[in-house]
């Protein structure tokens, strides 16, 4: 075979090797060169070189192929991800992205194998809850998907390995009876207990997300004349003096909900109580500062113990509201979706469908007696082979 460009013979070993250029790295500006040794013939080396070039072309490579994982994250993925999602989502996901970066670090993206991914996936499920592991692994898959779209790798190997299955987590909530028992533990003569009472009541009767309710302001979001609450923001709280009103979790979370007359009366009384002591602009505030999630958790735990009912998480009050609407009023899932600010009805149904078993029996009861008919007194005549012969003897 005639001399082939890029294919050479090692004079010491007698083996053949190839060296091929795949262009220049768009970030570092350095030439991307691949070399493989140890071929027994010039033909073998040539065929391997051709395969290398074809794969690079198929993947749209010829740029960034030598970039390590951390460089890709810092220069390409993170800057785009930051502007694509809400700032609250970005801040919540950054620890996860850093975790992934610590693991894959200086590995080149193209060199991360299915086996590497499987071993890491196993470590996630062994060391963390299944749903947390699923979220971390999902972010990693999203990262590789971006690398595919940029032509840096041919396939998303995280998808090839497979996702972490979703685990159905049941969030504890209070029934109407349990809620009433908790309410009976408050003494509204005390200012702090009055404040605590309003927190528990508002979450149970509105189903707001924790950071949606703590972001409410009297003049901007609450209309006690019309009886409405408008959700415009989500609270971002770092410390007592460092907080801001950020965007809601999703666009669907921007909504206005109606509140009942009891809630209007309770909020009215609370606003007057606040103004007697301070000039407070926020609804759920003891002294003018926003309420911490940990404060809500302590209030729930304290009064659940006093009432002799199970303690629940702060978000459990949101589930309590949905349960209350379903079990007491059989509210349509579409209404619950809008009230809770879900983007998709699937979220509502997957979360609360188990609370509707009583509806199944209600439908069955309603169907009873609805079909009217009279049976014929004449036997139907027809030709057929449907003949039943009873050979069994009657018992004596």
C-alpha cells in the first residue's frame, strides 16, 4: 500500500500508528489531535483513522472535543442554565451542580463511560434518598444532553444507562378534625400565639406554598374587601436583614385566589393587632421582618403536641388544604390545580388522586336505580347448540 498521510510505522516496535487532527478547540484554541498506536499493519491503522474521522464528523465534533467536564460546566452549561431558569431555581441547583463537578472534575466529557455513570448512579442511590438521587442524576443527564446538542458527544450516556426511578413520597397532612384540635390550643390574647394562629390558619385555608405566603404584603397582595389574595412573589430569605421578593416557582404560580369570609375576618383582626404595635407591611410577620420556614415548623410541632395530633411539615398544610377541599366538598381537580398554582393537571392528579376514593363509592351509589327496565315473560326461541345437561344428582 502506498504511503498514507497520517499513518506511520514505528521504527522501534515495527508497529503502525495514526495521528489525526480534529480541528481546534473553540475555547482553548489548541489543536485537537488523536493518536493510536499498536496496529499490526498499515491497513489496520488506516481503517482505524478513517473510523476516528467518521465518528468525529457524525458527532459534529471538530471543536471542544478535548474539553474537561469542569471547563464545560463553567464556560458553557452554567452561564446558559442561569439565564434559562428562575434565580431561586438556579440557587437551589448550584450545590447539586457543584456536587456533579466534584465527581467528574477533570474527566473529558467524551471519556465518561457508561460504566463510570452506572457506578456513580449506584453511589447516589446508596447514599441519598431515591428522589434526591433522581434529581441529581436528572441534572447530570441534562448536562450531557447539552453536550450532545453542541456536538461534543454523540449520545447522552446517562439516558443509555437509565434513570433513577421515582419514589412516591407520602406527605403527612391534617384532617379537618385534627386541624380543629390544633386551633383549640391557641390563646389569641397573647400576641405571639395570635401570630402563630394566623400562620396555621392561612396555610390550611389557602394551600399557598410556604414561600408564597411569607412573601404576602397587605397593600400589594391582599384585598380584604374583595376577599382575594394575589400571589406575585416568592420570598428569598438569607437572614433577618437580607431578604428579597423573588419570582414564583412557575408561571402558573402567579394567580389570584378567593378566600372565605372567616379568613377575611381573621386577617382583618390580625392586621389591626399588628398596627397597634408596629407599622408592619407583611402579613405573616411578628415584628416587621419576614417569617422563617423554621419558625413555622416550630409552631406546627409545638401545637401538634399540645393537641395530641401528629406533627407535619410546613408544606403538609398545603396538602391539608387540598385534602380538605376534596373530602369535604369534592372539589374538581381542575379547580384545585388553579388554586394551588400547578402548571399541569397531571401534577394535581398524581399528588391527590388517592384522596378521591369516596367519590368512587358516591358514583356507584348514584347509579343505583337509575336504569329502568321490565323483563320479558316469553322465552326467546332460537336455533343453537347452547344445551346444558345437568348430570349431577340432587342431594337427598
